[in-house]
C-alpha cells in the first residue's frame, strides 16, 4: 500500500452495522452447527445437568422434540450420546440393538429422514463401568486392539439403527480403518466417518462427564488422548485417519486449540469440524449468571473465532439457540 492517512481510513468500513455486515470476512450459518444431545435409559422426565445450565439428559420423547426444534431452527446436524441403565466392563450396551442410542437413532431417523444429518458418538466410556474408552487389560490399561473389535461392532449397530455419520472419539490407533472395514463388509458403505482425529487430554471435559456419566473410575485418559503441548502430533493423527478412510475430521476442544484448527484446515482438503466442549459452555454460562459478561456476544464471538480459524462445522450446545438468532 502506498496511500497513507488521512486518505486511508479503515474506520469508514466499520461505521454502521450494515457496513460491518457487508464487509465481514467470516460468516456463521445455522447449517454450520451440530447439536450434541444426551439420551438416558430408564428416566421418565428430562434430567437437568447441574454444570451445564440449559442442557439435559433426554428421555426418548424429549429427545425427539429437541431434535425437531433443532431441525426447525436450521441446525445442520445432531450428534447423539447415550447413557445406559446398566454398564459393564466391555460396554455391552453400546452395540446392543435394543440399547438406548440405537433406540434413539431409530426414533430420529424415522422422524427426520433426510431433513438433517444424524450422527452418533462411537466410544465406550459412556457404557463401561470403569469409565474408560476401551477394553481393559488385567493390569488396568486400555487394550487398543481388543477395543477396535468393539468399535467395529458398535459402528455396525449404529448403522443398522439409521445413523448417517459415526464419530469415533476414543483415540485408539487404527480405529478408523477398523470401523470403515466393518461398515463396508456389513453393507453400510454409505455411512460416513467423522473422525475425532485431534482430541486432547483436556480439563475442559469435566461437565460432559457429568452429563454422560462417564468419569474414569481410576486414572485418566492421558495414555490415549493427545498431550496438550503437542501440535505436530495432531497433524500426524489427522493424516493417519484420512489414510484409513475418514470422510472428515474433528478437533476437540475448540477454543484453546484454534491454532490446531487452523493448521488442520491448511493441511487437508476435507471438511474440518471443531467441538465447542462442555467446559467452554459451562464457563460462559457461569460467568453470565453472575452478570460478569455479555452472554450472547461472547457466544457469537467464540463461534465466529472457530469459523475464522477454519472450522467448517462446529459442534456446540448452543446450536439451536444460535441458529434461531441467525435466522431472526
């Protein structure tokens, strides 16, 4: 640039809301958003989650209503998490055709058809009595390869129940390849895989563990989720998952890993998702309840930041509310 002040005045394009809208570089649309939903077996009324005000564990009926409301608002997709009545060491309820997630998927598929994208979390932590994401060895470590067999079976069960996209989140080596092979061999070649390719061992997951009732009964998940100081490792994980057959990839959490979202976006040529996790949601709601922040502005600012970093898709508990506001 050769022109200088006072000829150049960038503030001219910030003067009114209409001008700011016109020249905005980043846009957020309802269809960019995916709503996480929890469905719990054996309850007769939705159960509020104390650490996530406004979020509940759904009954099958309240799940259907929440899903309908989200689709009516224009939300692009739904991702389902299940809490079974009975848990065991192998997470048997996860691939039970009569399990709560499979029932929920059939309900949503029947109600909504192709009106939205129906996804399901594919992991074992919600279903195991020990709270870890896989099968344990005798010494209490997660057995990677034995866990892959369970993931493959879960994928087929979810596909049979009508899922459009399975979302493996356990961070097991080889999980995408095992799931892709199982789906194809079972005749579900059209079911897509959204790989949690980049999932950090984060302290931001605390409220989710209340919602999904999946806190580890011992230790933590640092031996299989990624270490927060590492970035190159994330690129390796993404490329491995794509080589194994992932259709798109996800970064989790969002806010504290926007640099990773940006690096992934610059590296791959598939859609990139970011998960605005429970801790991000809880912090905003808690501060807003104290009157310390402008809740609505911060919600939009955090979502725009994820889009600006390169996320094509954002999983957020505010999806329905934000979609409605965007369409107002």
